C-alpha cells in the first residue's frame, strides 16, 4: 500500500445490494474506522459496473461520499450519566424543558464529551420520576474521541 498522503488504520467494510422502488439497484460499500466506529466512506455503483470491477476491469464509474470530518486515529470513549430534568407530562418538546435538558447535559460536556439530548425524551432511559417534585431522572449517553494511547 502506498505510504505517502495516506492515513492508515484498521477498518471494517460492509458490501450490500440495495434494492429500491425509486431508482435502480446498486451495490453499496461502507467503510468504517474500526477504532472509533465512524463511517469514513460510502461508495455506490451499478450492478454492471460492480460486475466489471470484480472481474478485472478497472477504472469503473461510481459515486462516493467521504467523511472529511472523521476523527481519524482517535479512539471512541463513552460514558453514561444520570441527569435530572423538569417533568412536563405529555410535552417532551416544551421549550422550557428543552432548555433545561440542554443545560443539564451541558454540565457533563467538559473535556471533549458530547451528550445526546434526545436521550432525555426516550422512555427507555428514564430512571425515576418524582411527580411531587416535578422532576425526572434520565440516563444520558456521552461520547468523545481521544488520541490513541501508544
């Protein structure tokens, strides 16, 4: 493999045949970074172009998307924190609740950690409810990308 201008790493590839009633069938390649599980490249090509490519014909037409913001060479870390938010029965999108969730999640977002505010609207993440105090406790997922240890 060429060394100049290439970032090397371990990956995982998925190849699938995509059938659609909107357009023609295509072969899709998905290449993910094995270290942090981030999608690096998606590539699609027609069945005819794929057949030609795997039987030795080079320089085949395809369409691709490259994730230029992928955290290459960084390792994914995750954690879960429990946060307390105001209880708004039947109104998860109440602007006051949305602001309170953002503030509660932001408290844990130092040092590169990023939380998923949507976790506070998923009943599977609900830990406790106190109707008298008007609060709910949710498990919130956080992630960050850090340099790989040598």
